[in-house]
C-alpha cells in the first residue's frame, strides 16, 4: 500500500472513530484548531470572529493560536506540532510560509488530521514533493485582486504616471499573487512606470519607512499600491509626514475598517475587500463536514471587490 493511501486511510479511520465516539453517549465536542499568521492584525481578528461564530453554532471546541508576527514561520510550525500532540480532530491554517509550512501539513497527514487551508495557499509543488494533502482551500483570488487594483490605478492616472509598490513577505504566495496581478495590468499601460518596489513584510512601521525612502528618491511619485492595508496605512502616514496628502494616491488590500475610514477622509484612494469573516466561517463549516464524512470542494472561493469613496 502506498504512503498516500495509508494517509487517506488514517484520515478515514480517525473520522470514523470520532463519529463512533459521538454516537456512544460520550458527548465530547470535536476539537478544531485554527492557526493564524498573527492575532495582531484586524484582518485575522475578523477571520477568527467568523470562525468562532460558526464553531459556537456547530458545537465545536475551537482552539485559536498564532505567532506574534506574520513572518515567524518557525513559530507557526511549532504551534502546529504542539497542537497535533494534543489530539485535535481537524487543523485549519493560514500559512505564514507557503513552502515552509508543507512539512507541518505532512505531519498532520501522518497523524490522521485533515487540513483546511485558509486565505494563503500552500505551495502546490512542495505539497506534491512531500506527498502531502489538504482537504480544501478557502480564499480569494489574489491575482485577480491585484488586477482590480491595477485597473483602478491605471484609470485614476489616465494611463500615464509613476507608481511604486510596497510588497509583502518575499516568496509569500498571497503577496506574490497580488503583485503579479497588479503588474500584469500595469504592463498593459506603457505610459505607467513602476519606479520602485520594496518589501515591508506586511508591517505598518516598515511601510512608513519604505515609503519615506520612496518619496525622497522619487519626488514625482503619483501612486502607491501596497499589498495589504496595514502597509497602505503606513504609506498614508509617510505621505502625510511629507506634506503630500492628496498628491499620491494609495491603494491597499483587505478593506480594514481603518482603511475604509482613510478612504472616506480622502487620505487613501481604494482598497480590495476580501471578507475574512466568510473565510473563517467556511473553514469551520468545512471542518464539520469533514468530520461528518462528507465531501468538501477542493477549492472554495470567497468574493473580492473594489472599495472606493
């Protein structure tokens, strides 16, 4: 019997064992872990809220843990290893590193724990190489979100201008996909140049510093696309500090409440909404379906939309 077949049998047996225990009067609630990139981001706080609401309605014991910083992949892997030792029934996960996290997914497979991936994809090639599997992916089309941002910037500039990009973590699937979509659209407009592109690792303070440097190096900068709203808000603060509010349009991603407020006040031009509460809800509902022995779709897309004034 192949290794992959053994893993699938382990998952089936684990689910069958859980179902039998639920039927024998023990009354124990299933335990589902939600491992996020961080709990210090409004986006993931919203995702957790959606997950908790679904868990409460389904009678699931939800365990939520995360590293302090989104870039701490090693800590996230340690959290997963510790949770697997506690005997969780399903692991739901937003990977901090698309390739790095695959070894932890493989450990979950070996323990017979189904894995639901949320928001950020695990690297498909790394999964295949490790013979690791996931039950479903729940998230937005980040490439298309980047395209939407690119079309907004191109239209706002009238097809002519100088643009900068504030990137997320290098090699991270979510940020890379958003940037790919954005650059794809900008490339269709030869009158628009991307004059600077630099990482701020998803963090507001880093984005403030990065944007300050960009503004000093490119005094004629007209627009900035930041791969998430926390970095966009850092860019907005740097633009204000330089006395250029209103001169440089900023587009973010995530539609956080603070970003929406900045748009209403004219300090930010636009953001892309992802609906993290829906992601959290779908993650727990999928975990429940798996534990019931039901089939879940390989992918479950969550809609995105442009938010402007």
